[in-house]
C-alpha cells in the first residue's frame, strides 16, 4: 500500500491511519495510562513531555507520530521536524486507528481500547 500524504500548516507531512505502511516505525507520544489501555503492536512509547530528553531512544529513519486524536502528535512532529527528524503525523491518532478497526494490544491483557 502506498502512503498518501498531505501537509499541515507547519509543513509537517500527515497521513491517514488507513494509509500507514505496514512497516512504519510508530512513535506513540501518549501518557503511560493511555499506552497501557491500548496501542499499536511494535510502536515505540515516549510520552510527549519526555521526547526532548529521550532523543537517543529514537531509531534512525522516518517516524510516524501518533497520540489519541492528533494534537499532541502534531506538536511533537513539528518539534522533531525542526530538529532534523523525518516525521509524519498520523491524522486522527489512535481514535482513528480504533475506528478503522486496526489491531491494538494492551499492557493489561484486557481488551485494548483508546483512553
């Protein structure tokens, strides 16, 4: 599947959850309780407020940034882009992910949900 992108007012590329490549590196910037409730399997979790202190934890290459609805991920993506990272904001965040019926996992073993 080829990724379809638009650009927000800050020039950050944005993609829909339905266009997210299967092999995308996903950075989830939600808080710990949100992550524990439900997240994308294989995603990297760094809460938005910790990103500047944890740059060494970011892998090489393009990052697809996600939060609950797209606001925090957009702000994080703008900051990362201004600091030289190749980023794409995931439009609609985990709410859109869940609405699209995409697979999630939880830390509790319970049915995953978006908090």
